[in-house]
């Protein structure tokens, strides 16, 4: 987990699997220690994105959205969206290739690598400062039992039915089966209707041509 502003490595953890439960456990530890981020950008890999799940939403993604984290997914086959992360992966892989690490020593080495990355190595993009000198934890504290999400007063809010649909203009629109029973906010912009779950934009409806699409226009340019 890499902070966008400071390049600070919030977490660097060896995991045995990509199961959502295990990743959530480590994210909870990071959130308890560093606070909850405003937004996160990830790729379409497991467990951020469920290739077999309707509309790709996973239980881990829903848990993060309920924490008030605005989720963004990079473009498919578009690594440039996450340039900082890709460069870090290259840096980490080169360091690993220079060593022959026994499985039981990997995490200890990762902890040392994270410390050096954050506190010792200057970064050109930071004016040759270290990530730790630019890093500030989030002021939003982690809540293991967050209250029900409150949309802004006066918002248009609908409940998703058991089939993952909402009714709009006498038509049923599929949103996500994973959100059955949840409330979403509808924001109308010209002919389009944007659907938000908590703070994350998840669907775009266009009643004029009967289209319902996953929102991906923002992927055309890098996200800060």
C-alpha cells in the first residue's frame, strides 16, 4: 500500500493467498495504525475485483466502501494509471532478484526494505526528500463497526432490491447483486444518472438509450 502524495509505504506484507479475508486483516492493521485513506486506487486483480462476481464487486471492496473509502480501479491493461506503483514494483523486484531469500525470512527482509524506502532513500520526485519526511497519517480513525452511511441531505436515494436492481423511470436497472438491500445515491447530470454507493461512483445510467455501464471514463487520464 503506497501513499500517492509522499510515496510512503504504508504496508508491505507477504501473504500466502489473495483471499479477501487475509488482505482485509492486514488492511485493518494498516488503518488502525495510519488512519483511513480518503480514496484508494487498485487494479482488477484478486481480491480487489471479482472476475466471477456480477459487476466485479467483492466483499472486500464493499467493506472498504463502508469505511468511506472512495474506490477507483485502474484501466484494464493500462499500467500507466498506476505509474508510481509499477515503478515501486520494479524497484522491489530488482532488490529481490539480488538475493536468495528463504521463505521464513521474507517478511523480515520486507520490513527492512520498507524502513529503508521510507526513512533512508531520497526520492527525486520529492526534491530528494525521504517519504517519511512528507508523510502524514490520516486524521480519519478506523472504526470496525462504522455507522450506516449518510448521504447528503436532500439526496435522491433508492434501495437496491434482492435482484440487485433499482426502479427508475418505470424501468428496472441492474446495479449489482452484491449491493442487494443497500441504499445508493442517484445524481442526475443532463441525460445521465450517476449511482454512488457511499462515496464511490459505481454505475452510470443513460435512460435515453437504455444503457447501464460501469463507470470508466475517468480512467482515460491518471488519477491523483
